[in-house]
C-alpha cells in the first residue's frame, strides 16, 4: 500500500508518501529511486506512526531535479514508487533495470565530516548526526550501509545549508533487535564503512 502525492514549487518538487512498508531498508529503496532518477533530496522528514494498531512510514521531501523538467521527473517518480511498493515486484529487478552508476563518494567528504552517534534513552533510539558536503547520492550511499548492517531508520530530519553547501542530517535508529547501539562495536563498524572511500584514498 502506498499513498503518493507531489507538487511543484518553483524549481523543486515537494513529495509526500505513506506506506505500510516499515521493514529495514524502506528508506534506502526510496533514496535509490530518487537517486536513479537524477534527483537530489534537499530536505525532508521521515517518521513512523501507528494507526489502528498498524505501523506506517510517513515521509516528505523537497527534491531538486537535474535538467529542470520537474513535471516529468515527478511523474516518473510516482510510477517508480508504485512499482517499488508493489508486492509483485522485487527490488532486485528494479535495480537491474535502473543500471545505477555509483556516486563519487569522495565528493561528499571533501571537508572533514562530522559523524556522531549518541544514545537517547528516553526514546530507546540512537541518533546519528551526519554533517558533510552535500551532493546527489549521499543519502542513497549512507542508507545502503545502514540497511546492510540491519539498522532500522525510525525517523529522520534531512537538511541542506545552502550558504555552506553542507548536508546536516539526523537519523534516529535502532539495531536489528530494536535497541540502541551508539556505544557498541556496531556504531564503529558503520562509521568505518561510510568513511572507507576517503580513508583508503588518504593512504
């Protein structure tokens, strides 16, 4: 089930979606489609809500489309979202058709990124604050590593500071067992994997 809406606002696209797909990797799937269609997430809010005993993700984003054809880009995005959350379509099949070119990860970390894990006992969640150079594909890249480590994104706030050109994103996370993990080896592992491209280039 997916409810998808969009509208144009000047040069950008505002989208909102609600889905009953709340498993690990849901946001990565969304970020993958956005990246593949040559759009960039400028800002956004991700959330998880419970309605009548069922969990739903409710997300909203402001997107920037390459090439300036925002209407066509938004239409393609809606079509891909329908396919993405169809129970008859496998994500792997969508990836094969998209033939995604990996982003140049080093461009996100031209300057030293801030990368902070902190546990929030009152929420039973771990906050990951990431500040780095902004660029198309950053969220696709980061969300993939979180998914590969079985991290669930419960909510998030995505921001771009246009004066500094920096992404300032906060993710509220739990591990595969639904627990906080900032003080565990898992947090260090995720940090190493995200920063691996620039660490290997500095050797």
